[in-house]
């Protein structure tokens, strides 16, 4: 007989809002989650972009079990040669071996620093940019989200999200995502520009190739490191393994997490050896972590990477995203559906209508969500393994909910 943990959830788990979904999930498999009462839920948000190869993918589970039979944590990061770390770092570097007409002046990215999460990857990238350039100013975008630790939070482009935690880091300015004129704010004083290829929590905002090429040129001209935050977009979500591949540009630092782990916690900041080597000296151990690159997480991530490439999930995401766009049409409530691949936002006229829709969808067995800085748009980011029939199943529930409203 199942014992409900619901009351203990409210009594003992630190709450992040007054209105958690509070679904009690007993197990998950593929694109579905199952409540303790046996109810099945189609997961259209992948745990916010995490379960890209689906929940408990068999190859990911096997990699985890195999690593558990060898060892778990051994020593703090960077001291021992650990096979799973090395294999994953090499596999990541291999995904970045391509030429661009708008390259980094520091060469191809081939060094990986593993972290526990996306926000830790951002923190490491900020330290790396300051140390390499000798400068302290950072530029990010309005309504961008890069994490909740203090350095990452300082980059946030939404004052409402960070005003209660000031003072935060100084010398941080915001520009508009996709607006070429704002690029002129980057100067010789700027250590790094951190930007999402697709604006995530702002509600899936796209910029064109001209913008990104101008951004790359300006950063090269001013000696500024161009940092791409691909925490949400990486590992195939937008139709290519890395979203920046679609714009013929190349960053100086690249960030990854979320879908990278196959369901396990892991993140990374990556750069060329020329850039990354500054963390070794003055001081020694300039950046350090105990659990970053945990061997079990690395094994899971490597399996997820291999599945993603072998099954050509990035390319398949393009067609699946197009199908979602064609189905998510409602004459009265859906204003537009925007995005790339399986990273979509369905915009509605108000938060009230969206919240009603989300609640009705959960009743109907489909889990969706909204965005931190765009609360009138529905988040659609299912596992990349979702089938066309499952897409139709999810959309039929959403449209039925809209008709009830």
C-alpha cells in the first residue's frame, strides 16, 4: 500500500512558490510519468529541458549501472584520470570540430571543465573570462536567465527576479537580444558577453544570423570573450547538436547542462586550451569543485550524447517541431507558436488563460508549463524521443483544454 508523501512535502521540503504543481510521481519511463495513483502524464517539458532522451533511457541506465560497478566519487575534480570523464570530454570536443566563417580568435574548443549544474557552469565561465581578459565588465540580455547563484543571478536581465537580493555583482549591463544597435555597448572594458542562442525564459526569442555575426565581430574587435549559454538549447533541442551551428559562428566559451546529463546532474563550461589554461596558476586551483564531473553523471551523459547522435535526434527535432506548430492552432486563444526544433512557446492572450489551460491539461494527463519572464506563453519542450503519435496525443489534450476555456 502506498503511503502519500504530500503533507511531508509541504512540511519539510523548502518551497519555491505558493503554488507548486505538487504532483506525486512514482515512476517515469520514456515520455511518460506515472503518479502514485497510477495516472499517466505525458511530459511535454522534459523536466525543463533535462530528459532529452526520455526518462530512464535503457542505454543511460546501463551506463549508470556499469559505472556503479566500477566506482563512484574518488577525489576532488582534476586530480585523478577517470575514464568516464575523459571519454565524455573527448566526445564533447568532437562535436565542436567544425570550421566557421566567423571563428573564435582562440581556436576550436577542446577543453572541458565539468560542473554539477548550469548555474555553476556560468559561474566558472565568469571567473574564466575575468582571469583571461583581466577585465570585469559583463554584458547579458534583458529577460535572460543564466541561473540563481549570485554571479549568475547578477547576469539576469529581469530586475523583478533579482531586486530582493541586491547588492549583486557590479559592472553588469543588459542589451536587447537580437537588436544589432545594442552591440555597440560592447567595448574594450568588457570581459565577456553571455547570451543564449535562443532566449529561453524570455519566451523563446530568436535572433537572425546577421545579429550573431555582428556580435562575434564586435567581441573579436574588443578582446571580449563571447560566451554562449546553451544550457537549454544544447544536445539537439533546436535541430542541431549545438544551436549556434545554425548561425555559422563560433564562441570563445560554451556552456551546457540540463539535457546533457540524460537525467543526471551535470554541467560544463568549455573553451580552447589557450583560454582554459589560465585557471591553473595565479592562483593554483583557480577553480575547483568536489563533485563536478561525478563519474556516474559522466557515464550517463556520455550515453545520452551517443544516443542523441546515433539516433539523429537533432535532425528529427525539426520535423517534430513543425508538426507541433501545425497542430497547435486555436482561433481564439493561441496567438502564435514560435521557436526552433522542440523548443517552442505557444503564446496566449493572458496568464490567466494559460494557467487555466495548464491545469486542465494536467487533469487530462499532459504536463506543460510557462516561462519565468513570459507568463502568457506555454512551454513545449518534450523529450526528443517523442513520437508523432505522442505529439498528436499531447496536442489533442491541449486543444480540448482551450475549447473548455
